[in-house]
């Protein structure tokens, strides 16, 4: 009975060891998250990499992207460890890409270069946009053509210098007759004990100018520099997907900018309410 128990324990450890090894096989982008600050009509090349503890003879992957923001315009296999049957095809909102190891060989290791992928910013009307780069399928195969366990590690690609909804004018008084500083984050202004007037935020107000009397002595959760109740590690708009704009009051429930903050001036409340009503009717 004792020997049987030991045998079961050994088999269990072997199963966990195999699982852990398989989980280490990943296809990923380097860098994982990329940005082109100049935005529209500019591009950047990222590397497609493989980490594998198993010997593999070939691989392939589907990488999807948001066509309203970016396009994958080119793939190069220069320097790839997999030199045979190199190929890719563009499928509209994703690409298929794959290659084989040199005939009669198998490969394993970390940071194996698979290909170079060129990503182009194609949104002419966007000052800033973000596209996920998702591995909707990844495959590794051994020399007999059998599947080898692998996962794809998704990334992102952003175009533009980034939305800055939490910048505004820091004021010494509630009517900003004595401005203290311009283009300063809400958090820095409030921590200095002053009044903060947000810059125009098109995500909150579309093409309407910010209410002239909107002066705050506390920051909305989507603009306070803190990961709040939802604890998803994403901080503020636009990083936190629960925040439709920088003045949204909650990172947990999102919602439009609601004029219930006690620091809004009465005139600001009226103007902001009219703006929200107009947006609701759109």
C-alpha cells in the first residue's frame, strides 16, 4: 500500500511538471505594448518572439487588430530561427503568419525570433487611439506534426501622444481670477489645496467647450491618479475601460460626467446638465 501511495505521488508530480513545462511555451510581441507618438501615417516594427521548452518544427499564429486605429502592413522573416515555408497573409482585421524550422531539424529556447511585424497608424481623424494585438490562434508543432502546447501573450499598439483628459488650469480661487498654473494634472492641483478647471475633454463634451464655471476641489475617480474600487490595476481614462471620459465619477461603474460633485459651481451644474442631456439624445 505504501509503495502504491508513493507511485501515485510520483505520477502526480510528473503530471504537474509536464503541465508547468507546457505553460512556459509562449508566442509574444517585443515590446508587448508599443506606441507611435506621432500618430497618423507613422509606423513601428515590433518583433514576434517564441519561448519554448519543447522541441518544435513549425509554428503559426493569427494576430487580430482594430482596423479603425491600425493596420499591419508588412511582415519580414529576416533573422528568423524558422527559415523554411515562411509565409503570411492579410485577412482584413487580422493576419495569418507561420514558418518551419530548417528541414530535418527542431528548435527550442527562449527569445527565438519568429518575424518582424510592421504596424501602421491609419486613423487620420484620431489624435490618439489604441488597438489590441490579440493572438486569436497560436500553434506549435513537433517533427511529426503533432500539436505542442502554447499560448499567445496579447499586446497593445497606440497611436498619438496619448489622451490627457486630466490636465487643466490650477487656480488660486473658485473663479480663477488668479491662475496658478496651466496644463497641470487634477491630482497635483488638488493636493496643492487649489481649484482645478479641466481642459476641454472631447470624450466628455464632444465639441462643446467645457463649462466656464466648472472648478473642482476634488478629482473624479477617472481622473485622480489612483486605481479605485475596481482594482483592475488600470488607472484613470483612457487606461481604465470603465471610464468613458476623464470626468466620469467612478472607475467601478463608469458613467458620464455626473454633476453631483459637491464642488461644482451652480452655473457649472446647469451647463453640464444641459450638455449631458444633449449627449443622451444623440
